[in-house]
C-alpha cells in the first residue's frame, strides 16, 4: 500500500531538487497533500505513517490539516515555481498529481477520497498551465486522477535558463474580472492598482510620493475567494514591479507559532523569509491574538511579523484574512499592525447562481461536465441549505464536486469500457446522497 506513495514522494522530491526547491520540503508538502486527501479513509493513517518513517498517527492528522488548502489550490512550492517561471513547474504539478493518485490507495479506498484526489490533481495541473493526459484506476472504480502530463526529461530546463516569467498586468486583471461574483473586491483591487501604479510613476519621475501601504486585510466568510484573489494580487504586484517574484505563501497560526517562547520568533521569521519577493497570506489571522490577548505565543508571532514587515518592506506584501469583527479586533491589538494595514477588502457570500457557475467551472477544470439535471439538483440542494457562518461558499461547491466524482466512479464501477460521455458527465444522481435512479452501471 505504501509503495505507491513512497514512489510518488520520491518523484516529487526529484523534481523539486532539479528546481532548487528542496527535496525535504517537497516531501513534507506531498505528505500533507496525501493526508488531506485520504484522511477520511479507514486505515489511511497507518499506511501513511509507513511511507513517513518516524511519524505517528497524530502527525498524519496534523499534516491533513496543513494540506487541506491544497485540495483546491496549488501547493506552496508549486506556487513559487509558477511565480518565478520555472521550467519544472509543469513537472512538479504532474508529480503532485501522482501523489494524489497514490493517496487513493491509502487505507480502504472510498468514493470521497477519489473525488478529493481528482479535484486536487486537476487544481495542481491547472495552476501550472497543464492539462491531464491520462487517468488512473483504483480499486473503487475509474477515477479521473491525472497522471504526469509529460516526462520530466521533456520539461527539464536548468534554473539558469528559466527566466522569471512575470505575467502581463492586463492578463492578470482580466483573470480577476473573470472570477465569478466579487464585484466589490474587483473594484477595490483595480483602485489599488491605479494608486500603486501612479505612486511608482511619480517616484520614477523624481517626485515625492505619499507613503502608501501595500498590505491588505481581507474579511469575509470561508470560501469566498480570498486566497484566489490573494494569489492574483501577488502576480499583479510583481507585474507592477513592486515584488521581485510574486509567489503566494499561505499559512495559519499553526505554521507561525511554536511550542515554546523564543521558538515562535524563529518560526515566524522563517515563514516570512520564504515569502519575501511575494505575498504572505495569513488565514484566520485573528487566532494569533485570541483569548483576550493572553496568548504570549501569538503575541510573539505578531511582534515578529511586524518587525519582519519593516525589514522587508520593499519586497514583501502581507495579507491577513478572517471574519470581519475578529479581524477588526486583531488589527487593533498592535500599533504596528494598525499602521500597516489600512485597506480592508470585503468579500461577500456567493449567490445561488454564482455557486452554480463555480461548480460548473470546477467540474470543467477536472474534465467533467454537469448534466442539466445535475445543475438543477445542485440548486435544489442550495435552496435548503442554511447560509450561516459555517457555510463554505466556494468550498461547498468544491466539496459537492468531490463527492459527485466519487459517486460517479461508483456508478460506473461495472462498466468495462465506458464511453467518453459516460466518463465526463455528472448526473443528478451523482450530486445526491439519495439517488433517484439505479446506482448500477446502466446510467
């Protein structure tokens, strides 16, 4: 069981080594992704620890928490490779897809894991500008988990030959404008671009420019596109010449705070160092000062963050995100934060129409197509779903797709040679926990 994951991790480390990203960091990233994909499978923890000597079951679940963000978005190392235009980005994305495929074999295969793996693999390949060339099969059925799109040798270039590929500003803004919903967010980002562009032009002309902070506060409920927009902002700032690389490093409290006082400062500084040249995105940043500010570890992280922001003010942007009220309290806890975070961008919840569009887009990215009755089924489910603080917005759509892919694999489990349409089409039954028609192979 662990042979597949071990081999996939070896392949990932090899590509990372060629790209100068660090084999150990790549292995840790791959292990986190595999744990996040397979955490619901019975026996997965034991198989995972066998592929990670010295690890425990608790390490598996801790890794799963770290890796969940990569189920629908590129990993940190892949983001950096894409941002700097590395010729190994596609090969690394393909190796991550291999890790996703191997995760399907941890423990007892389930439909949920297959769906998780398919969406995650597609997200990695999509981020690198690659498309899946093949699928793999698991014991649970046909799963659209992409294989490595091309051989590593075909993609290989030396880092000396890989020029930093800064995407054109117009292309990035067009991608922003093409996102579903987020009208207020789009206006604010365009406004920031205009201000920062003018500041840069005035400085180049020898004129005095006002001190304008580039750091941002994103407020909104989970799944409202904050990470996606942060990734675009990193590219936009790099295109404007304000950042040298444009990568996004996404972290939360657990990746900034250590177990002992004194260690937290070092841990936070190391995270900031990995983000220099790009954007450091801190999700649920208010957790650093929760508990009426009695948490010394969180305060140490904040103090270190403020110092590092000043030390790297010319080549680092920090975006902090979370719910509106807690974020307001968080910024008020430290004068250094209040002086550096002056712009707040509000992310509204998605409407039913917007969520249907997001689901269709996610399906297309994974080479699936929603049948009309599947869209109707999704809308019907949305109409009966409470929109409280725990509602996942875009994550709800992604989770729906992951579950649908698993049911689709089960529905076709006895079809030896499914047609292309059968492989691609998700039906209403695939989006429902209680199918209205037979779950057999006739669909």
